[in-house]
């Protein structure tokens, strides 16, 4: 990964970076490529051991994995190039550079004649072997440039000359079992001057984007105090949010920012982030839990850009657009193969969008087109990439290099398997970036998920069945290791009385099992390659992947990350589960790499709770909580205490819940949202309405509702005479990250606190935080559940003109542990004043004070 240091004018890069620059590269990132990487590493090691075994004197004449470094001065910059040559040997008076490449070819076509012919053809066409050749030529140059001391000592030279060296590409065919015919080599004759010229030209190409970014930042510094706010004026309290956010960025701090719904957090923080970052040449990462929030950010950016153009503040000498914003989408949504009904398989041998990826981008002019566009939605990027026949997902990741503003899901930053965590890409990007975490109350649960793998035990049985017919042949190791893993898990089965036993497993044991599985997996990779098969459906591949992730997380236990391990039964399947109890350390490690971080939400209290789970550094952390500036008289909150919503009693009172929802909806014409703790509970209450009403005036959120269906429903709420009751789920697609302004809603009913379902994972969490802080129930159930309640209620009042009611249904809302978490702007002196004994009368009194609004004229 290339690393640029602007202050010292230093560029650090590898030989691989130089080879890839300007090359016609294809995408080979499927599972088969990961296995090939492992096989290649092991093959190099085995080859060296064999060489030394055959010739004991070779140990003194051979340097295995020789680290090479060189320093160049170009365009006022110091360039540091490093690489690792597979081998260097002394043969008579000459030094021989060896770069070893593994191939998977049928033995009958692996001959010296075929190899030389194929090699020359690929070099002429600029294909893969051309990259191998250039890599070796650059190593040749580095040795001569750096005058490597180890080589001078080995060759007994005071100065290394071009004529003292020769170079060979060594090809090892993994399908050839006979060692005598396993290896062939091609000698190359590097032209030192030509190589140096090529390196210099590619280094200038690599430097140019960084120099361009500096010129842009310098140009934007002229207007750093003239950036316009996206709207004509601030809402009340909005400017204070923006000022606090800007102060956080200027001091490189971390901020927990809580502000009520509708105050305009997105615009306030976005303005502070852009006006600070652009003149500094920094990036802004804006991560969310839901795509609806991403749309809101993109729309606000459009307003900001429009305001900049309106006020004509863009400098005349600015290269390219004012800023570049890119929106990331999941691989599944960006893959053309999925749209065609196929499986994702990122390899040029299978996918035409992976083949000649870089060449097709250059020839289509797509790189220049993207560079000239300010706002790029995921849909627009997909269309452009599809037309050029290049991978849309890979292009979206590559486009981040030039982007100023990046919008995406949490996983791009916090999931270690995301593409941003390749090599040290993430570290380099984060170091010069600001991170904004939207709706940050969602991050603790997501963070746990990123560090909570599972091994499906049925996969182990599937592997055994694959290997058993061949247990006496080459698949004996596969048969033995899968049986061994099955025996280990069978001994772990807890009794029914102790289903939450935390299993004490040795990470080293599982690491050894994973390593033992690799040889068999590698053979299957070769077999699939020869037969044209794919890896996704192979149980061995799937088990290896799960085992690798499980082992990595298991090792976190040795680094003080709390991980509980247990056997889990779910939907008739059994899993060996590693559950992260507190993601603070893992999340904090990511947060600490950014220049500054702002976590914002309407529900970040208790601040101690989120500080402890997000991994914020106390010495860098600031807290800011904004009050609501909307007219208190426009909102009424009622607690209906005489209905039970607990799991054991809710079915009995389901008809009362339905009656209460109807009562609220009949109090004033309009749209009403009723939020439940689960889809099952929603369905139980929906059954209490007359069947003909379902789908007419009573609409249900379904578990698999699409974005298009949701958007259509939201659009229907804008109709002037709309009178709908929507039954939805707390924390779902209607409960967070969605605006209902201009009286789209007349009321919100929240049915019971959305506490997490009682289960093994929650009980481990409860026990952990009870031992740590004495607040097990609060951390595992109460706080997460009430955050969903407050988020759902917050859908109601989105502008100062909105009027409506919030009705909390359930006995638990009337007791202190739950009431203590009510926002203070819900009541005057005490939460108890919200309890109603006559809901119908109080609704009537409230609505009599407010004339019916002219609904949705502003929508």
C-alpha cells in the first residue's frame, strides 16, 4: 500500500505498487486466489528446504527472501521503494536473482518449450507474465541502486555492476507431483536504463494525485471562511451543534453529540466537517447503519453544492469539481453477476467484469469521467461501470482515493474483512480523515457482530462425507482433521441445565486444526481450477473460512477482549459460537486511527454507557447534548399503564393494544405509526383488526419489505387526505433514519420497550457487565431497548410546525427504571406526569388546542 507523507514530502511504496501502476491488471480476489496465496508461500518455503537438503553448501551461497530497499529523489520528493526477492544465489562468479511463481497447469503442457512460448506471448500482450518480468527487473534495479551489502559480501565485490547479475523467473507447477518435472525457469536480461526510466515515469504518475490534492487544498484555503451553510438560515440550536463539531475537528478530539430529532444534526455536522476538511486536504468518512440515512446525507450534500454555486465561491484556479462525494454499496448490490442470477466470484477466469479491469477503465475514459464528477451515487457509478464492462464494486472502492467525502455502512470502517482493511489501506486513509458516525447508538451491537463468528457443525459432517470415500488416499488428512474437529465439539456439548456454559477453548488448538485443513483445501482448489468449478458451494472452503475467522476472534481473548464461547442451537442448526461481549477495544482501535471522530444520535444517554462500549479515549473525548428548541405545546406524550406487553402476557392484552391504537388514530384524522418490539408481536396485534382493514387503512411492515416498497408507502403518506395506521418494528426501516416532516404523521404509538430477546448471548452480556459495573440488566437489555423506543418516538416532530402525540403503551413505561431514560423534553418536572388514566379525554383536550394542519403542502 502506498503511503504519502505530505509534510516531509516522502512517498513509501512497494515493488508491487510500481508493477501495478499502469499495468493491465485483472481482478483475482475470489476464494481461490486466497488459497493460491497460501500455496505460493508454502511452495517457496518447501523449495528452499529442498535446495539446502540437496546441497549443504548452498546455505552459505543462497539468500532466501532477500529484503531490498532503495531511495530516489524525484520532483522534490524522497521516494522509498521496498520489496522482497524470493531468492538470491551465487553461482560461480555471478549472482542470480530468482523470483518464484506458482502456476496451476496440466502436466502435459508444462514443458520448457510451451512455457517460453506462453511467456513471450504474454509479455508482448502485457498480461500476467509481463508483470512477473517487470517485478524481477525492478528487483534487479534495486540491487544495483542500493548496492546491497549482503550481496556485495556474498559476491565479494566492492561495487555491484549490471554484468555481475542475471535474473530468472522460476515457475513451480502445483499439479506436477514428480519433483523432477515440477520446476522450469525463464531467464530474462534486464535493461537497467530502461527499467530506471520506467520506474521514474511511474513514480511521477503515482505522485500526481497527491500533488493535485495539495493544489486543491491550497486553492480552497482561500475560501475557508466563506463556505456557505446548506440552508438559508440555521434552525434554532443548529449553529451551536456546528460550532461544537468544528471545535472538535480543530482540536483532533472525539465527540459524543446528542441532539433531539429534527434539529438538523446532519446539516450542522456536515457543514463543520466539509468546511474544515477540504482546505486541509482531508477526507470525511460518514458511516451509517441504514441506507435511508445515506440518502439524507447525499441530499444535504447536493444542497451544499448548490449553495456554493449560487454564492459563486468556487476558486477560479480549482482543478476539478468543488468536492467529490462517493456513496458505497454492498458487494451483493453492486455485482452484475448477482443481477444476472449468478454467484459472486471475483476472478477474471469467471467474470468478464474482472477481466482486464484497469485497461478497460483507461480505454473507456471512465477514470477521467469519475474524476470530474462532484456527486456520484452508487446507482450512477454502477451504470457507468456496467457500460464499460468493469466491476462496479471494485471501481467504487478504487474511487475513494480521489474522494473528499465518503458515505457508506459501518462495516467499511469497523469490519476487518471489508475491502478498506486490505494491506494497510485503512490505516493510510484514516490517518488523514475525519469520521462521522451517524445514529451511533446502533454501533455497539453492530460492533459485537463484527467480532462474533460461528462454525456450523453440519459443515464438519459434510466435509467428513466428502473425505470418507477417499480416507485411505490423499484425502486422508482431510478425513482425519474433520473427524478431530467433530470429536472436539462433541465433547463440548453442555447439559440442558447449563446451556450458557462459557467454554474454555485453546486458540492454538484451533489454529493447528485450521493449518491442518489447508493442504486438503489447496488440493481441492487445484481440482476445481482444472475442472472449472467454483469455491462458494464447497463445504471444505466454507469450513476453512469459518474456522479462520473463529480462530482469529478466539485469539482476541488473549488480548483482553471479552469473548464468550458456547454451543448455539438456532433453527434446527448447531453452531460453535464465539460471542463478543464488549466491542470497545476493537472499535476503539479503529476510532483512534482517525484525526477526529464525531458520534451523533438523538439517543446517546447514558453517555457513560456509550463511552464504555464505543471505545472512546477518555482523554480525547468531549460530550455535547443539545436541548429541543421546538414548541413544547406542539407535542403531547402519554403513558398508558394498564396494558401488559411482556412476552408472557402480551397475547392476553393484544386486543387492548389494537383498541388503543384505534383510539389514538380516531382522535384526529391523519397517519399514525405503531412500533412493536418484534415482527411476531406486530402480527399478534394485527390479528386483532378486522381482516378487511389489513392492507387498506392498516398496513404492516413485513420482515422482507424492500426499499422500493418502503419508499412507495412513505410517498403515500404525503397524500393530503391520507389516513393510515402503519404497524412497524422498533429499530427497523421505519423507526430510524427516516423523516416524516410537515405533519406526515399525527402520532406515534410505541408498544412496550424493545428489549433484546432473552437468550444466551444477552445473558453472557448481562453477567459480564454486572461483574464489571454492577449494571448487567441495564447494559444487556434496558438501555438498548429504550434507545429503540426514543428513536421510534423521535419520528414524530421533525420541524417547528409539526404537531402530534406520542403514546407509550405498556405497564413498564410507568416504573422508574424505564422512566429515568425518558428525554427531559417529554415532561415538565417528573416522568410520572405522563401517566394517563383517561387517554381519550386527554387526546381530545390536546387536539382541541390545535387546529387541523394543512397537511403535506411542503412535501
